[in-house]
């Protein structure tokens, strides 16, 4: 009975924790969004320049 009680208490305590992979995914998505907002126009310009140099 004591073992079951400890297992139940531990399960309740860990229920609110965010798994590590969820936090990594959210942080990665945020980082990509910030980089796109800051460097998006420059990256687009570089890509267009490279494609025009290859195409003609």
C-alpha cells in the first residue's frame, strides 16, 4: 500500500512539468521566427542575387 501511495504522489507531482522536447521545439520555433524577422530581407536579397548569377 505504501508503494502505491508513493507512486501516486510522484505521478501527481510530475504532471505539471513540461517535457524537455516540447521546450526545445518551442524555443527552436521562436528562434527561427526571430531570425526570419530580423534577417529575412537580407536573406531574400542574397538568394535572389545567387539565383540571378546562376541563371544568367
